[in-house]
C-alpha cells in the first residue's frame, strides 16, 4: 500500500466552518478547499476518518459545478471523491459538507470534561491533530508537505469561548443563542498544526512581547495559576525571536490548559495546547521539579513556532529533527532564563535515559524510515527527543554556539513556509560554519547505538579505543566505528592537561607529558557515549571526585551502572563505587544513584530486601543528615529539591523508620499550616506516608486527589495511591484506573507506576492481563503505549516467560520497535538477576553487617 496521497490534486487553501455540539458530542462542518488539479482526474483522494461526508461538489473555472460522491475507506483513513466526468487540470474549489464525533480518545476533535468547585460537570472540545488526526476533524490532505492557508470559522453557543490558531476577526450572530467566530487566515502551514478549542474557558490579560499578545487560557477559577507560564512564555518568545533572527510567525499566541490531554503539550501555531500540569502552577506551593517541568514544556512548544511550524519536516521520518531541535532549544532558553537551575546538568538524566534504549539490540537510528501512521506515533520516544537533542548539543559544542546559531538562522530563512529534510539543516550549518557537517554527524543520526570508549594507561600516555556499547550481544559490533569528538582532562603532576580529538579509528594513543594520575574522558559531559576506565584509573578517579564537575560524576556513575547491567563490571564493584559518593551535593548524581539502587531492588529476592534497604540508608544518611528537614535561608532551589529527593528515597526505598516517623509529624504540621512545610519536601513526605501508611492515609489522599486545588497537588496524591503496600489498597487503586475516577490521560501512567513497584507489580500484572482490551479502547494511544513500559520491572524468569507468552498470543503491536525494546529491557534485567543474585546477597550481607 502506498502511504502517501496521490499528487494529482493538491490543496492551497481551506475555508472551514465547524459547529460543534458539546451536548451530543458531535459536530457538523463544511469546507471549501482551493485545489490545483495537476492532471485530469475522475477521482480525488484525501484523508478522512470517523467522518460522514454528506455532499461533494467541485466548482471550476467559469462557474462550472460538478456534483460528486464520496466513498470512505476507514482502514486507510481516506475518502475517494468520485466524479461522473473528468476534472480538467487547473484551479478548482472543492466543496464538502460533513459530520463527525467529538470522541473520548483525546485525538482528532475530542471532548474533555471537568467538574467545577461546586461539583457541576462541564464539557469542552479541543483538538490534537499531530501526527495524523486532522482527518478526524475535517477531510484534508493530512501530510506535512501539503501546506495550505486555513481560514476557520467556529459556530458556538453565545456564552462559550472559541479559540483557533489566529486572532478573531469577526463575530456575528448565527441563529438562536449562537455566534459565528471568524479567525484571520493562518500562514501557509501543515494540517497537523490546526487547532480548535471551544468551551467555558477564560484568558489572562495579554502580555505584549514585541507585537505579539501572549495569553494563558484555562477553566474558570485557575487563572491565578498562570503567572509562571506567562513569565517563561514571554521570556522564551523574546529569546527565540533573537536567536532565530526572525519575528514570531503568528499574529497572537495563546497557551491553553486542557483538562484532558494525551501528551504533554502540542505546538499548534498560535494556539498551543497543554495538559494542566505542564502549564498551570502555583509558584508558592510547587517544588523545583514541578516548576522546571512547566518552564521546559512552555519553552519547548514556543521553540516549535519556528522550528516545526514555520519550517516543517517533509515526512514523519524527519520528526526527530523537529523534536530534537525543540528539546535542544528548550534547554538553551531555560538555561538562559534561570542559569542557577543548571539545566544542562539535569539534562544528563535525559541523555542517560536515551542511552538505556539506544544500548539495546532493538534500538533504531534516530532517523528511521516511517511508512505507516502507527509507526510514526512510535517515533515520539526517547531516541527522537533526548538522543536527538544530545547529538545536537554535541554538534553545537563542536561548531561553537555562534556558528551553530548562524546555521540555524540560515536554515529557517531558506525554508520558511515550506518543508525541509535533515540534510538541509546539515547543509545550512556547514555553509554557515564553512566546514562539512555530514561526515561527523551521519554515524549518530543514521546508525543505531552509540560507542563505548575504553581508556587505559599505555606508557606515559593513554590508549583510547571504541566499540559499540551493548547490554546484550557480547562481542558483536566490535568493528563498528563512530566519529567521536572527545574532550579529555588528565591530572598530571598536580596540574591538568586538556585535549580535544576526533576519534575515528578503532583506537588511538594519546601522549601525555607524564603518566596521568587520573583522567576524565567526556570532560564537560556533552558526548553521547559511555566511558569505561581501566581499573587502576577508575580507582584513582573515584578518590578524586571533588575535582570532577557534577555532570562528570553523573556520567561516572551512570556509565558504571550500565557496565554492571551489561556484565562488564560486577554489581559489587559498582556498589563499592557508590560508597564514594557520600559527600555528593548534586541532585542529578543522586538521581542516578538512587535509580540504580531501585533497579537492584527489583532484581532482588524479597528475602534480601531488608539488607538492600540497609545499604540504601548507609549510602544516603550522610547527605540527608547534612541537609536535615528544614530549608536554610541561603540555600539554592536545587539544594531544597535534593533534600526532598533524599528524604523520599530514605523513607521509601530505604524503608527507614525514623524518616517515616518524622514524615508523619511533618505531614501533621502541614494539615494545620500548609506554609509550614517546604514545597520541595512535601511531595516526598506524601510518598513516604503512602509507603508506610494504611487505610486512613489512603482515604485522606484519595479525598485530597479529588479536591486538589492545583494540577501538581492532584498528581502528587494520585501517584501516592500507587505507593501503598497493602494488597487491598492496591487493588482499590487498580480498580480506579478503569472506573472513571482517574482521567484516561493519567490512568496508563498510574498503571505503569503500579507495575514498577515491587509491592504492586504482581497484582498489577494480573490486572493488566485481564483488562488490557478495555484499556486499549479507553486510553489515548500514546499513553497506552507507555503504560506497557511497566513490564520491564517484572524481573524474574517466570514472569518474563509469562510476558513473552502474553504478547505472542495476543499479537499486540505497539508500533515501531516499542514492544521489542520493552521485552529486551526485561531480558537485560533478568540476565542481571541471574548473574548477580548470589554475589549480591553475599555483598549485601558483608556490607550491611553491624560494625563493632
Ligand atoms: Zn515537541
């Protein structure tokens, strides 16, 4: 089957009039599409799904009108418009009338509901068209290259707000109690960027950024939560106009919080939609992580207004560039806005997550052939966003920030209002930097995986070699090569030697003035590769941690744990390495450390869990004692967040009775006076109370989830329901994922959390096996796919067999290589378990023996 529409007829302009009926969850529409007929046809093929086409006509030069009929092909989401006589080449106007449904799957034109403070239910309608769901809103040529101008009119009840991509240019009465809201023409853009939102929404006063009015929209009563988003929104809009050297391409910019939203946000030009947690926040009650999330997502979407919206990928295989670039720009903007957040260090966590997938046999190149829409949806993953952004950062560092920016400007200028390929960006970057780009980049973009760089002393210098990093697969791939920009810093005779080189061969000798005491390869931490140090180098380096940058310490641990997962380092040696981090002050380093201990916990037999908990307490107690429970006046936001993270890990993973007792006291204080508890500590306290609490806590948290005043508060209490340990309570939480109490945008993630916890994974797995079909029907596709990631935590040979059998028997396809990747991650964990069970038990017994 050919996945592209025939090129015989192409659209130039759509005039669309839609009338949604929120009561019956349907809509009626009519559209006139100005098309160019390239060769004589009796059939016009375009996309339509879940629509009924009521009438078809085409009007040609000189007013000739030909009536046609429509045949729908639901499987391929197409409509064939058939005409009794040939339509001659030339400019025609296609006129269609149609009806559709406001679905509950959070894609296409869909329905979202919420209950206000008085308990009254309300409905609104919103769109999510990327990747290929504009065809559920109106018949269209739903491919990114078929750009057109959109003139939209929405017919809605008088009292409701209607928002689309551009400014309102007219409002006229349209029958009893209704108005027709007409919007200005859009720029020439792709169908997936069109947006309609209709409902009882309210907007903030506009903030002017240059000529652009910026507003936040939300359900009534929540505008008080919009200030932070307006601030980062205004900053990043201005930042991008300067960076790109081009004005914002729209006439206004609305940021809309939608109560039901499948993804994080969507970059519809001028009408960016968000899930509430990614836009609305109370700065005085939110943790650093919660604020950072809002800043990241807002900056990311605004970066797309140029990169994605003004210049768009030619086909979905180029989605990586769209998303990688927006992720890269989001970091650049947030880092410029709040340098004290050290956003590029935190990005280490995201880079490491991408390396986890990219170390699998079932990984894929960043740029990957996409034919079917299903596979396109699967492209929205860690490789696209995080590996892509890592590789762009590596290139930016290689070219220098200014040369890189000039190349980006040249690219946008060359291709604005049109489409481009990855090679067009390389060409522009190369032209601006006066050096060829593809040779360096190709290995990172078009090849799967990444290198493991090994370092060992050789004479007075170092031998540096490369091979592919693999969790499984042993010696295979030893001959694979990347062009690796390497930055190293060696401690030599109490001074430092810095070197930069491009490693192209299998190995290279790097001479040093004297033999190195220790050396950091991937200095500065931007490289997308792992490093394995020869034992003597590792030993000396772990004695000099204070001399490393936080991102270098992060990589040392992250790479060390990956080597342990792949069998190149023993788990005992890795755990010994973690003992050197008692004085660690960076929260990202702690994130990788506690994350690795949680992984070990999932691989341990239950009888050894108390010893692992003791080890967790040993590793964390020095840092936790240093920070205490109370925020200090001279602390940074990051230190406060670290306090919250460490206490949470001690009270849950470490199961520490003292921390749990103190958390109960703190929460009791919070009940009396909410300002008495630091917002960075509170989420951890809630998680600890869930882990150590019972029915009373469960009832309270459920109540607070239902009456939450901010999206962040709602999320904390919702996920706490997955953190309890009593089977009866967990069974209640599982039931809530399908009984309508938890939104379908959140339920799949709640299930993933339940599958991941050692206390709930067994009942959760049984529940998912029994209910997966209903879940597939009710949950949005993207979230449903991510739910299955939870199976990677079912670490035992018996579970693995059960999981394999389940997927084989039911032929569940999650698109792309998603399922293969989850199954392989499970294989890696089971292998780790098989290899390490006995040695780990011995290690833990020894390490946690009470000392005399
Ligand atoms: Zn994006």
